[in-house]
C-alpha cells in the first residue's frame, strides 16, 4: 500500500484537483473540520499530502502516514509529519486534543486496534472524525461489490461497537451520496438510511468523542 501511494504522490493533488473534486471534498470534509474546531493539538492519521490538515486552525498540527513520498508533499505545505502506522503511533498518551482520519484511511486499518491507539494519544473530551466509504452502495447497475482487500462499511453504525470499546462515544454520523453534477454530494438523512433496503450513501463521516476513564468504564 505504501509503495502504491509513493508512486502516486507527486501527481496526487493534481489528479484530484478538478473543480468537481474540490467542491465535493469541501462538502465531505466540512463535518471533519467542524469536529476539531477549537482544538489546539490535532493529529491526522493517513494525512497523505496534507491537504485536509492544512485547513485546520490549530497551534500544533501533526500528520502520520506510511507513505514517505506523500509525507514529502505534506512537508512542502509546512506541516509536521511522521512516517508511522496508525496501529502503533509514536506519541505519548494524551498528546492531542483532536484527531482526523481522512481519505478513508480506515479502509486499511484494523478498526479496534487503530481506535484504541487513537484513544491512547487523545485527552478525554477530544473529538475524532473518521471518513469512510460504503461497501455496498447501490447504483443504476445494482449494488457495488465490496473490495475484499479493504475494510469498508456495510452500515453507517458499523464503527459504533469498536469505538465504544476503545473508550469513545459516537457523537455524529453524516452520510453522503456523491453526484456527478452540482452540488456533487447530497446528505442522506439517518431516517432514510434506516428505512432503505439498499445502501444509498457512498461516503460517511463518523465523529466520536474520547470519554474519560470513569465514563468509559460505565459504558
């Protein structure tokens, strides 16, 4: 995986830089950026080229990724970055008060392990915003077949159990269906998702909040 992103790094932003891509990204990333607004020390795992983290207004912004070439691009944006796996982060406990997992990085992660590690490096009360993809999104030709090489979500609440086990409370879930024409992404209401026999959304942002030890134990 790292080699694949290394090969794509130099042209990555340009390849995803069309007007449609930029407009869509702004919509999908809005709840993520809202989640860490006001945080002073923000970590992004799967930071890539740093495009999302660069938008965060925090005194300390740190990105982690397994692709050294993508990190080189992020450094050119002036970001502090480290080559690290989200399953084993090189930071002390309580180092951050906000975190992002953008670019559907959780596709490549063991969710319980990564969530436990993120809980470790976050102080209680911190928000973590995760972007993920739908595994079985319905389209005109039928439901999309899941890619067995990655871990995408068949349900929007699929991360609830692992998040709670790691010491988080689920705060917000925002479901999106992307389109080829403006506005390029439409929010799918929770009630519609619950009643629909098919998966309408193809992107989701899950915002969870780190509980303190006592509260976490009570849950």
